[in-house]
C-alpha cells in the first residue's frame, strides 16, 4: 500500500514591491481640509431655521398621531384654547344642574313688597287724559309710554324700609276677621251706618279722582284739648269711605302732603291712577292704616303730581295754611280741566280764604268740616296718629335725622 503525501496548496500570495508599500506612519496621516470662510450671524440663523423646519416636516411625514400632527401645525395656543373652552362648558353644565326648579328667577333694583299689576301709568304731556274703555277682564291699562308720568316725582322719594302696621293697622286686620275677610276691610266696616263720606259732593260722576290730603302734625294730637285731636283719623276714615263708593270704571289717586308729597301706596308708590276695584280698595285701606303725620305743610310737590295726572275731580282737605306758597301759585295757574272741591278742618279766616280761592279758581266750592262719628270711633278705640318731628322709619323722609333742639 503506497502512501501518498498531502498536496500543498499552491502559493497564490501576491507579492508587493517594497518601494510601493506605505509605511504605517503614512497611512495614519490625517487629511487636511482647506479652511472655510466665516459665515455671517444673520445668514447662519436663517440656515438654522430652515434646517429646523425641514426636520419638523420630515418628522411630520414620517408619521405620528393625529393630535401630534395638529400640534406641529398649530402650536400650543390651539390646545390651550380648546382646553379652556371644555373647562368652561363643564363648569356651565355643573352650575345649571344645581339651579333650583322651584320657580322662575326675578332680578329687581329695589325691594318691592306689593304686586303692581293693578296700577296705571299716565302720560307726561299736559293734554287731557284719554281714558280707554273699561274692560272688566283687565283692571289696568298697559301702555309703556305712560310709565314716566309720576316716575320723576316718585323717584325723589328716598328708599325706606317696609312700613309696619301701627295700632290703626291692627284695627283693619281685626275688622276683616270679624267681617269674614271683607273686600274693603276697615272702609266697609265704618260705612255700615250708611252715612256718606265728607268728600261726597253730589256732583257729576268723574272718571278720574285725585285726593290731596294734609298729613301735617297739626292734623293729630294726643290730648282732646288740642285742636288737632282726631282730625287725621277722620280724614283717613272719610277718604276710605269715598274711595269705597267709586265703581270699577273709575280711577283714583291719593296724595298726602306735609314735609313732602306721599303718593298712593308709599313707600311702594304707584306710578299712576288705580282702578277702583275691590282688590285695590282693600289694598288702599291697608295702606291708609300705616299713614303717619309729619312736620311742615308743604303742598308744592303734591300739586305738581296732581297737575301731571290731569284729573277731572280733585278733593283738597287740610286744617291750616300751606306754608310754601304753592296755594297762591295754584290759584294763579289752575289745573286745566279739573274741578276742585276744598274741605277745611275748622280753618281760621285767612286760611279758609285761601282754600276758597283755590276752589273758586277750579270751579268748585269750599266746605268747612269737623270730626265725624266714624272718626271719633277709631280715635277712641285706637288713639291718635303718630306725629313725626324727625325722620321716622318710613314717614318724614325730608325731616332731619335728629332734633335740632338742644
């Protein structure tokens, strides 16, 4: 058996010429680059911005969520706006869900305690008042242009707290209970004897009636020996009886004068005439129970309000001379289209002459009146009206807060 020696591979290694081979030092030798020119800062910033924009566009094209793409396009302001809108919507829904459903919400600029649905406004011009046909289904005339008639005068009366019923007011409540909640309350109870009111004159029926009544301190007194004892009680009772005798087609307005003028339902003063409905008669009776007397006898504002109302009939009742000169001015410039009946509570000669002159200037008459049986009845049971020499809680709005006497 013959053995064969292994075959060696042929030498295929390429031989390199030692002259052509590079030394290690030459291989590691770095290549020099020519120095670049210095770039201006402005051009550098522009190139950097273009590079950043290119990077963002490349990132947008490569993918990502929808919101990430929107964020790239619009910036952070859009997300801030959307976030705050969503927050406001959530807060609004939460607030609405906690509002009570007990009833409607009313916003007011004052503190009304009565419903004014039964009141009528009167225009400001000096022309005769046009009375619409009375509709039994509606007690009021609803004309938005009439709202300014007495608003300027009533606005001068300062806001005061709600009136509290005096002893006289308690009489109305007791009588209403005894009469089973009668419509006219005190007025109807005192008219049970069938005697007509002092204000009744037997003249033609007037569609609009204004009562101007003195409520100065001289109209009341604590002692029977004083000349003013019982006058205010008589005036209030006779006024209630007169209004109670009006029918629903007639309208009325009441103004008291002393330190200033007090319109119907003061301090919630009516802006104009009130229809003589049962509801309004009852409300008037309750309001008359709160009337108090005040210092001074100034009728200027009361006559101004009366002139604005342009009534067909005026009743003027007082017990002394008006001390602001307005009675003389009224004689010189009478209220057109109005007949005035003057009633004096035991006036002396000069004061009576002034009242007579007012009545004559308006085609009316003067009558001297005194306490009535119904007035004495109220006075005996509940005492005289309160007299204010300083500002009270409701009445005497033009009086000083404290007495000037030392």
